[in-house]
C-alpha cells in the first residue's frame, strides 16, 4: 500500500532553481498622457485580425460590441472597462466625442477599479484591438488624444458565425 502524502512531505522536495531576474516593468502612463501601444506586430498576432472590423447591413455597433465583449476571454476588469467606455461612446459608431472623453479618474470611479488598474486595462483593450486612440487634427482640442471603440475583425467574424449558426 502506498502512503498518502501529507503537507509535510512537500517540504522535503528539492528546491527549484530561482528564475532569472526580469527587467523592470514600465510604469503606467501619467493620467492624461496618451497611451502608446506596447505590443509589436508578430506572426502570432497578425495586424489584419486586430484591425477594426466593418459592420454591414443591419448590424449595430453597440449590440455587436457587447456581444463581442461577452465572447472575449479577457479578464473581467477589461470587460468591465469596455462596457463602461461603451456608455461614453456613440451607439452607432463607437466614437467617443472629444467633449466627453472620460478621464482615468472618471473611469476609476465608474468601474470601482483603481487608477492603475484602469490604465492597465486601457492598454489591454488597445493591444487586443477593442480601443483605438487617435490625435485630433482640428478644432479647439487639436493635438489631444481621443478614444474610439472598435470590434476586431476576428471577433466580428466569430459573432457572425454564431449568428448564422443560430439561424439555421
């Protein structure tokens, strides 16, 4: 009969070698600084799949975006932030008006996340193609960074496949 291991047996295992030290992480950007994408293009993440998809026919942005966020396997904090940003955007296009751009503090208050968590989740949404930042070229806020929600092409294809599969 084999003895049943106890928690004390775990202490007798040989020590694992320590992992190599990692370089220091980048700090979150200043509250009002535009967020730069830190994800380089790679063969594992083709840019055309992360590019914003184009809606067609009777597809509506808000409903499709919500369905896509639910399908995504992102961390719940990223999904919460995406749903919160959806309330600031146009339900037809996903654009956030330059006059109603939420600050990180407003997003923190609206989601219950800390300011640092919001900054991290903004980067996650941007790196996965759900959020775009662009610089305004005209108007009183010229040079400021503005947000626009997007639905990545590969997610839009998954949504369409599910809808057509459900219709059959």
